[in-house]
C-alpha cells in the first residue's frame, strides 16, 4: 500500500526521485511502515485503521516520503553511471590507493557509520510514527494484541 503521493513527496523534497522511481520506492516504504506497525497478532494497523485525524494522516504521509527519500539517496550512492565521455558519475570516491589498487566510496550521508540500511529505515519509520494513533486511537507502534481481536473467554 502506498501511504503518500508523488505530489506529497515533491512538496516536501522538491525533487530527487522521478515519479516512476517514487512509485517503486513508495511501495517499499509502505512495506517498511507496515512491518514497523504490525503487532504480534499480525494486524497491520496502517492498512486496517489508517489515522483519520489530520495530524496522524500527515505524519504517515511524511514518514512515507522520508523513507522514499532515504531509499532513493541510498540507491544514488550505491549506483554509478558510465558517461559517454568515459567518466563515471554517481558515486563519490573518498580514497584511492595505487599499490593494491583500492578505491573507497562514500556511504550515503544519512546512514550513520556501522548502521545497516534496514535498521536505519526501520528507525526512521519508528521515529516518525512514534506517538501517532490509528483511527481507533491505538498507537501505530503498539506491538501487542490489537484491541478487539481477542476471542471470548480470553
């Protein structure tokens, strides 16, 4: 499920990912957000009970856009383009050694050293969705059994 539109993304970031890239990355961002908001009972709170209040809905859209931006930035840092003139663009070289022919590339600027890409994306989702409730008032990051899902006698 996509939780933001390309218009939301361009309004926040003014560019970067193309619309086609956004569509692909927003789907991945939605999966990250779903994983961060799914409790032990398997209820995907965003899909089942998207926040209806303006603040909560905006927080979800902004989270999706932030994840798309981080995914796009990581892709840009991990990829390179061979230009027609023979030069390479896209990756920043930070060090070159001649003896063993070693080249070191820069990490994405928004990925702290030692933190995996997956952990950084999950942390981003958790930080931006903290304190936000779904349309039933259940915190999106609540990992317990979703209220109302209990069977009789429990």
